[in-house]
C-alpha cells in the first residue's frame, strides 16, 4: 500500500520531462520526484505511473518507491517561474511522488553496458504487457544506482485508457513498439520470463494494485461509471492481455 506524504519544499524542476516534474522534499524528510496531476495527460498519467510501477515491482523489477503526495498551493509561493506556479496551483490535492535516487546515472546503451539477460527480458516483457512506449535508446527511463538497474517513469504506459473504445481487441493486440526497446539486445530469456510472470500475475494481484488508486484518478467511462466499476474494467483488461500471446510473440520476433 503506498504511503501518503505532504510536499513541504519545492527544490528544482526537471525540465527534461515534458510534464515538468520536480524534485521536492516531503514531511517524512524524504526527497521525491513529484509528478503533477495538473500536467500533460493529468490523472491518467499518474494512474499509469502507479499501476504499471506496482506491476513491475510485483514482477521483481526495481522500481523506486511510489507515494501519494499532497500538494498545497502554497508550495510554489516563492517560485519566480509563472508556468511552475500555475502548474502547482492546478495540481493542489493528491499527486504522485517517486523516491529520488541521488547520484543515479542514466542508462546509456552506447557505452555497451553489461545487462543481465533475465533482467533485460523481464523489462521487455513488462513494457510490452503494460504497453510502455517510452523505453527507447532516445529516452531510456532507466537508471543505474549502486550498480543496479532501476525502472522509472511509466506515465506513457497503458495508452489504451485514453480511449476505451474497442478495449477488448486492444487488450489482445501485439505491441509493435517493442522493436525499439532499449533492452531488447540483451533479452535472450523472454520465453522463460513469460512462463514465470504468468504465474505471478493474477486477478487478485491486479485488484490489489488497483484498490490503491485514488478514486479521483478513475474517470468514468460508459459502462464503468463508478471508481469500483472502473477498477474492474482495468482488471478485466489486464486479465485479457495476460491470456493472450501476441505481445510476447511480437517481442520474440523483434529480437530475432
């Protein structure tokens, strides 16, 4: 279950991200990367970040701790940048924070790093499952920290939830973008990972992860008007995707 903390001090914006996340301090004396509800795709990006991140953690990938973070409009009162002040104002209330990893280094495939084949295969499988289009050589969203690989920034995953039409067909669809996955060259154990992961992901595990998503982030859709109905719709999507094979087959073909 994610903890809830309150942002107490705005430190610096991370202008590399299009949604302008920031490094902040919180009332637990921790430092976090704060993802704002008022930015970009709004609550859907935070939901994707939380749900995909927790799925990744369940599968054994290193994902920095995710917390729910309360933001008060006073957080940016001394910020001279008007864009940032407006973003904070639009994000008052519940947002998402990710544990900040001080001294971490961005994964660079150009340095020809050594990557464990299981970990690379797990990363490729995971991103194909949650349809994360943002793990390429151009933007790896991977960090080396204490010589271990950490998976960050999953707000671009679950892109189906921006349009719920024909969701069952899309749940069983392949993921062509996997051919650009930065870890694909090392992913030699996809079949073994697939057999292991299908035993870890269950309806109960999806329901437990979705139960922690704030109601305010679960926008109503036709046939899923209430937050609980929306949670069941997400769980149904994940189970349908888990029952299918095309996303795995696509990854294996891409590697070959």
